[in-house]
């Protein structure tokens, strides 16, 4: 199959080296990826929240300038480098959400996120502050997203440079976060089945789940693996590749070899030697680099009381220092300009922040 990525295949290395090529078995007993907020960090956040209220600002006003974190911002700069140019993920621990409550926790989270990148729309409703919780949604409905249910998620990437999650409340059981390096998966596929690895440089039709930008098809096409500007950049949602095959007869039919390649990728994500599982504590903030990390979660059972149910806040972020992306990403990201790309915007989208998820 001839594709626009033939040149990439000629340039792509047999193995990608560096911190991004990690194995879960090596990190499962490490805390190197956990950053604890210190008392002086919390004090700066407290002052920034107080200043926010004193100036009668709205969430839309939050920026590095309006949410000043003089010393913590330096640490956040180092964390951003670790996300973009290192392992690709961090866990920032210790935000006092029980003391702050939902409102001030959201303000603090947005303030911290603003020091990492610009906020991007997470759905057709234009939510810049997302809510991940079981809303009893029917996954068989075209517009339902898996994060609106209590079902486990397959490994995937989101449509932004960085995705962040803040844990407000945990479930009764389950719901652990799982991540895996897409760089390591590429290396393993190249070592074991290079004939299948190269299939993932083809453009795969992927279901937009009803969130269709004006003038676009209800699916987009983009390669899973991309070698561009010296980086391996991955974008993947297997469940939506499969639903595009099911729901859109006009979309390109996958070959049996391509299907086998996707199955191998999925098998590798579930290899406990490769992936890393983490259990969120209340106040944990996880930040992932979508271009080199696939993420998922396990099924969970929630508390019967509505006020105790699992609740995460989510951010989609675009840093100004983000890597260059190939042209194929424009079908999903829109603009490719670092700091101003990614997210979901359709004809009637109005950007907004909300503390409710309905």
C-alpha cells in the first residue's frame, strides 16, 4: 500500500532511544515520576486563589499572569520539560482539594494548567474544564464518549498535546489509571514484527463520535505512527477506528494485515512488562504527553451516594514549546501551531468553563 508516509518509513529508526522508551516493569517500584507539592507550593497556590477572588476574576481570566506562582512556576517549567522531552508523564501530588472544595480546586487546577499550556475544547459543547465521571450514558449512542461511563477504557490518545486529570473523589473500587509508552510499543513491534509496525504508518479512518467540524466528514484519517522532525508521534483510538469501519461504509476498508497490526498494538498495551498502573489519591494531578503515551483505565464500581461518586477534572493543554506535528494531524487538530492547536470545535461550539458536567 503506497501512502504519503513512505518517506517517513525511510527515515524512521529501527528503535527509538531515550527516556521516552520506558518499561512499566522498571517504573512500578519507582517514585521518580511523582512530584510532591511542598508547603511553600501550597502557600503560593493559596495566595493565587485569594488574589483571584479579590480581583473578582472568572475562570476565563486565568492565565500565568493572573494566577501568579513565582516559585512553583519554575518547578512547573521543569515538569513540562519532563512531559515533552522526557518520560512523557508526571504525577503531581498533594493539592488540598478537601480544604478547597470543588470550586477552588478547579481554580487551582486551571491556574497550574495555565503554566503548562493553553486550554483546549474537550467536546462539542466547548468545555475547557472537563468532567470525568459515570453519567450512565449509553455507549451504543453515536455521541457517547467512554469517559461518561464506568467502563474500562482501551488504551488511546486524546486530541491534544497534553491531557491532565485532577482527582476530586475516588470510586468505591477500580478505576485505576494505566499508561504505556507508544515509543516502547513501536520498538517492540519493530523488533518482533516490523512488517506489522510499518502498517501503522498508514492513515486509518477514525470515528469522530458525532463531533464533526463544519465541512468535515464524520471520520478523520491519520496514521497511528508518525516519524516527523526527529520524533515518533503517535495518535490512536482503536475503538473509534473499529466503529468507523462499522458505521461508515464509505470509509476506507482496512486490510487484514492492518487489522493484525492494530491487534498486536493492543496486545502490547496490555503487557504488564510494558504498562504502568497507578491508583489516584484525592488531590493527585496526572499530566500525560499524548504524542508518546497511551492511557486507559480499569472498570470501576462507584459509591451508591451521589455526593461520594468518582469525579475527575480534566484539562486538554497545548504548550507553546510543543513539538512540530505532521500535516496529517490537521484533520484532527485543526491548526498545527504550538500553543494553539488540538481540541474539538464544531459549528455551534462556544468555549466555556463549567463546574457542572450536564
